């Protein structure tokens, strides 16, 4: 079981229109030379690390032919409540941090680089099912909610759901990018994954963090 990333799938140069949908068959076209170049920035290096780490897994299977199989999951932005110990909010993981910053009034809103996401609880289930289902062996999945998001949508949900958000959370508008898609249906069919709504994910995370912050 390998947790890869949508970064191993995403091609930053591929633009719509026409509409297209990323699937588990797609790979980030970044070359190794580009990824390690001293002139490349940290984002390029990160994208390269995800791609080539996953490729090594598949190359190992091809060359060594081990007796075990492998499943790789390539999730996009992963949000949702945390279960690991957290001494302070400042130690929050990077994916959830922008949502908490919105809740605490940061402006302008973060830039939504890709409109795809998954709830960490749904991703956790995908991992378990991938281990339990023999038919999932040696397959690659892109588990992702069919609901596109923006950070402005997250802010709107907070304003609607929390009384304390009024006057604190930004009302800035951002378009939600619907020009391309990411196939999460293969994970539903193959792993039985069902996806929570963005509203549920945002409310559950922010409620948890707000309670934690006000206990400190």
C-alpha cells in the first residue's frame, strides 16, 4: 500500500477547454532532470519527488517480480478532522492549515491551485479497502470527491455554520474551477469509497480546531 499524490498525476501545462478528466492512467510529465535542477523551485521538486517515488514502486514490481502486490493511491488536497496528538494549532498539517487560517480571519484567501479534494476519513477507508480487496492488487487509484472546491466556498460554509465567523471570516469571492475533472469513480467502484460533502468536512474540522483553540 503506497500513498502517492495527485502531484504525480497533474500536468500544470494541460489547460481546458476542451473539458478533460484526469484518471489513474495519467502521469505528471515532469522529467527527472527538471525535478533536480538547481534552477527549479520547491514546488517543482515536490512534484518530481511524488512522481519518481511512485515510479520506483512500479519499476520494482516489474523488475523484481515480488510475491506481494501493491496498490497506489494518488489523492488531491486532503482535509478533515485530525486524530493524531497536536500540542498546539501551530503544528497543524499543511493541507488543513489554510482552512484554519480562513477561520481565524486571514485575508486575502489562499489561492486554490487545483479544485480537487478528499476527506481524510474517506481516504483512510480507501487505504483499508485497498488492503482487504485482492482485486485491487497492482492498481493505481485517484480517490477524490466529485465536488470541486475553492477556499471561498470554505469561507462561505464557515459564515453560514458558525456565529463567531461573522465579521471575522472573509467574504471574498473566488470562482470554482469546473473546467476539468479528476476521476474518483474508479475508487468508488473498486474500493467502495463514498465521499463526504465539502460542507461536512469543513464543519467537522473547524469545529474540532475551534474547540481545541478555546481550551488552550
